C-alpha cells in the first residue's frame, strides 16, 4: 500500500541490531551498511568467501525467527495465497546450486562522477562478488503451487523484503514474468550461500537471486512473493534504478515514469591488482595485472583485452571461468595478463576492456553513458602504477 | 565430407542463371551477388519491401524444383533420416510469422577498414534489412519428428544450403542446440517473406532464419538439417565468421581454432538520412536525421542518442518499433530526431549511438574492436552534411 514512497531516513538508533562485520570490507556507509569486497580477494577468488562478499543494504538488517517464519506467495490473478516454511523449502523440493555474480548497479559510480556529479554511493570497482547459491528454482516452486506462468494476468513477480524503514515501508522490487518463466532464467529462492547459511547481511534466511540482473532485484530477507499484473510500486523499482538520458543533468528534472526499470546488466570489467598508486619494482622486469569481467543476461565472457599504452597495443588476458551452459553464464570470469615493464617510464596506466558471447564491448569513456543516478558505469577501467 | 575447405573461385560463366535484380540496390559484387538496401528505404520502412532487402550471396543462386524438392533432416545421434516436402511443411504444421532483422556480420566494415586494412566486402551501413518471415518453428518440427532436443549427443544443428562451388562444396553453417531448443529462440524454417514466396536471392523456396544472430547462420536454399555432436565443419563456420583479436593484423597469423564462431550480434545503429555529403538548406531552419538501431540476442532497443556536436549534447530520438515479447525482440527499431541548424557553421557532423534492454551501448571508435576480418563494426556512425 506504500506506493512509490522514498524511504524515511531513520534515526541512528534504528540501527541498534546490526550484525558484526568483517573489518577488511571497504565500508562506504555504516547505516545502512554498504561495503565493497577487498580488491585482492576479487583478484584471486572465483567464488568470493562469504565474509568478503560485498554488502549493499537499504535499511537495517531484519532479524527473522526461522522457526515461525513463513514465505507467502500471493497470486493476484485469482487471490490465492500459499505459505511455505523454511523446512518445506529446504526439504520438499529439488535444490540446485548455481554460481552467480551479483553486482550493484552503482558499481564504478565514482568514476562516472568524475565526468559530472551523479547521485548515489561512490562505489569503486568492487560492489560485485560471486557466490554458489543453493535453493529452489522459483519456476519449479510456482509450478508446484499450480500457478499458470502463462496466465496473461501475471506480468511481473514482486519480491518483498522484511527490511523496513521507520514508517514500515519494506524494500521491494520485481522482475518480469518472462525472466521467471524462461528455461534460461534460473531465478532462485536461495537458502544457502557457498554451502552455508546465508549471512545476515546477505539475506538470511531466504534471498531471491536473479542471475544476470542488477543486484537491486535480488531481494534479501524475502518474505512475500506476489504474482502481479503490475511491477513493484516501490520507490526502488519506479523512481530509482533507471538509466536517465545524459541530457538530464539533475534528478529533479527526471520523468522516471517514461523509463523502464533496469534488469539485465551490460558487459563490465575491472582491474583488481595492482591498485591505483601501487609501486612496481623495475628489477622484477615483469608484472601481472589481474581482475574480473562480467556480463549480465547470461552472456559468457569471450575475451579480455589489457593494454599499458592506452589501447595502442592490446594483450589477450588468460581467462578463468565456470563451465556453464550457453545463455546461462551467470558468474564473472577472472583474468590475468603479464607485461614487461617498459623502459624509460616511471608511471604506467593499465586499462582493460572485455567482450562477450553477444559480441558486446565496453565504452571507452563514460561520456555517452553518463546518467544523473550514476548507474551502470561499464566504461574502461584504468589504474596508474609507479615504477621504481 | 568437404571439411573446412575454402570455396573455389568459379569461372564467371558459372553464374549464368542469376535472377534479375532491382537496379536500385547498391551492388558491391555481381558474382556472387552482394548488394545493400538503399538508405532511403531503410530510413522509412520498418519492414523492408522484398525487392529492396539486402542480398549477401556466397555462390551462385541455385534453382530448385519445388515439385520434387525434399528437405532432409538427419539425426546423427541415431542415424535417423526424415524427409519433408514443401507441401508437408506449409500445410501440416502451424505457421508463425515473426519480424526479423538480418544483418551481415560485415555491415559497416568500410569504416573499420579506415583504421587499418581488413578483409571482406566493404559494406556501408545497409547490409541489414527486416522482413516478416513465415514458417514452421524448427523446434516444433524437430519435436514432431520425435527428436529429443535434450539428447546429450545433439550439440549443434547444421544447415546445408543447395548453393555450391564448382567442386560441389555447399554453403553450410550451424547454431548451438540451445538456440533451437530455447523457448526464446524462435529459429524458423521459413517459406514466406513478407507474405510472399521468398525471392530467389533470399533463399527460395526454404530458408533458415536464426533471429538475433548474424546473417551467415540463416542459411538460404536449405536442403538438409543435421542434428550433430559437432558444429558445421564448413569454412564459414570454422575459419571465417570469427572475431580475431585486434593484435592479429593479418588473417594469415590467425588461429581460428581457438575462437568461437560468432552467433548473436551486438548493439548497432546507423544514420540513413541525410547521407554523407548531402546539402541542407539553412532557410529551412531545421533538419531531421533518421536511421535504424538493432541489437542481436533478442534485446530491445531502449534509446537512441543523436548529436550534432560530437556528443557534447545528446538528443533522444523518437523510436518506432514492433511490440514484441521480452527477450524476443528480433527486429530493428527506426529512429528520428529533429535539430535546429546551428548558426555560423557550413558543415555539421551527425553521430548516433543506441542502448538496449541489456543496457549495452556502442563503442565510440572501432579502435578497440578492430579485427582483421572486419566483423561486427558497431562503433558510432558519423555522417557529414553541408549547410547552404
Ligand atoms: Mo544496487
Ligand atoms: Mo555475412
């Protein structure tokens, strides 16, 4: 009933029950808690260890009593309600485990901000992590409930979290029914992350995982799933996670009603090692650059090009990735490339760019993709290192 | 049996039975016949009239006796062969009609060639057209034949044309079984184009139409379909339509065996009106730019940005497109944008760039996507006009 309402900024004591966090995370805000994964962890781990997964919270972490918890599924088409306990979900359905990379749509925003002020958390390149998510395929669960996924009155699947603002507005988002219905969709109602209970910050006990789609739709602490003829009427669905035209310089000029909610994310890559300002010893003769590449929509990374002369010459990086079925490549690819340290230079700029199975590539600059909300900056990442 | 063999250059009299063509097509080569659609036709027609559809032939046009013609389907997994007459295909199965844009993977090659020599036909921006294709969904036909599309021994679907070189090598290509099997694949065995018999140059009587994928896989004059554990061993599948690294400057250095055959094509756009060198009258005060945008893989075009100051300011073009289900947007979008003629300039450069439902965008320059075969140039298109 809370339609398209921006959440109220709560008083700090609203955040009295926050979980303990790994001090190695790179914190952007404490309340709500938002933190990046450390770069060296991303560079080395195809699966991010649980305690290093990035965290993007919109409100305080809810504490859910798993003994009494019931997931509610509401079919607006016929008014039917169905409830499942965690025990039902974990024991009465086939479980699947899928490697999925979640990425905040604001990842790399700080570099877009350098071209003109944008609004949002100033994420560096690590608002992205990968986990092995285990759960029930939402499609299977809905079919088990007798829900007709081709019912023309069902156009969107809404996910409501149990996290809420002081006025009781819960975090919510939706995806089109086509994503849930597709044989290549893999939308998961997850109860395990890397084989363990999902950490409190990542949605314990139940999280929707929407592979290939911006993190904002993978609703944590999910308590209710609604099969609806309209998309979620939440602020985040209607007035937030949408890509404005570069001609809109200020969010106040924006008419969000004219734009579609972002779902699948574009091809992306970043350098995680070395990091900006690192010192590389000339006596080593060589150095290795490492990072990740990822494409939404199930696309596989086919190549990562790395250059130390601003793209005059490109080197094909060595790739490390999961072996996945076509159209269902949901996790990032790690890459590395070795370079000879060039003579006569005391600084090198490293730049990388990826291509995917749809042959898409990244824009060189954020100039033409700049948007006032600072979303989906997938322009080439650059890192400067000093040679000594 | 003819494995990965480059077709022989035939003597000119090998082409004695070529059909009559529309003299308004922009011809690149006569033998084989390769020609673009006129720019003014692309600018104005969401469905390209049959006689204006671009033509990309690899060999002479075969003349097929439709009375005796049989399509052969061979399942390598169990050796089973099934044959269908045209009459069977047209009358015994449900027909579907789908708007599909076919694009040669060499479209816009001439602009990539400006950055460094590439090999292939020097297509301008109109090796792309759209038709309403009618036929049988290949998936339905194969299921009707009792073929198990989840048989692990079936990994690729090979299409053999009836066009051949002097040594008898036929044009052939394949797509992964996942594309054919998918609910969102829409691979069509087509027998009508814009409601009429398919023109001789576009595959009469039967053409495979693989939506969202480069034109090279939509095999014309298809005579044989093979369900196989390996992809087509044709020259065009193995050693031709693959994107080489920009570091490979010469095709002779290329190891094609290391690369995947291109299937889905990336986001693309072009300006069709005005054309390079056109004169615009200052007294009109305004002018209109028009063109197309297209993204492979079923992605929908969400925006087209147009600029007359090299991207300092972007205008959102008005879009005209088919209303299509999510993930199955197979046709281009036409766009137009009106500009005031700026004071004090006697030349204007127009530039356009598009974005799609996967939030992918086009590279500004072809520098980082340059490849020796000149494939998939989707960099920003620029047109210079003179003001008088
Ligand atoms: Mo996000
Ligand atoms: Mo082509």
